[in-house]
């Protein structure tokens, strides 16, 4: 995962707080999975022009839609969770084009909403 994306995500997510109970481990893993999808699209699928800030806003929107309190975001090793998710995505044994199309289709609505 690129350092600039990680830094933007960490700063943005740490500033978001206060909806309900602190984020759980499964929620942190889900957020890391979504982050990995966006990073995969940028690094492997030709979506390099999607601004990091747009990705950060999409992740914050996703957390807000799920009523997640990210005040304890820093207590999780999000870097390791994201890297694991990214490796998992890379390891899916389907053609790259099909993988990219599927990931883009399933996540583009969230990115478009925060544009």
C-alpha cells in the first residue's frame, strides 16, 4: 500500500468519531478490506487518477453509514490488516481484468458519491 494513501487514510479516519460504540475488530477488518479494494484499483487496475482524498472520504462515508465510531481506529494495526487484505485480493485466482471489473463495479458507487 502506498505510504501517501496510508497517511491520508489514517489522518482522516482518526479525526472521525462519536456515533456509537468503539469500532470492533470485525469492523476494522471490513474497513481494511475496503481500503485494500481501493488501493488495488489504484495500483493494479488503472485507477491511478482517483485522488487519495476521494478514497478517504469514501471510507469515512462507509464508516458513517455503518454508524461506526472510529475513535479507537489507532488501536488496530490497520497497516497489517490492509496489507493482508491487499495480498488476499492479489491472490484471487481469476483473470486480472475480470477482478478489476468486479471490484470497480462493486465500489465505484461509493467513490462517485463522494466526488
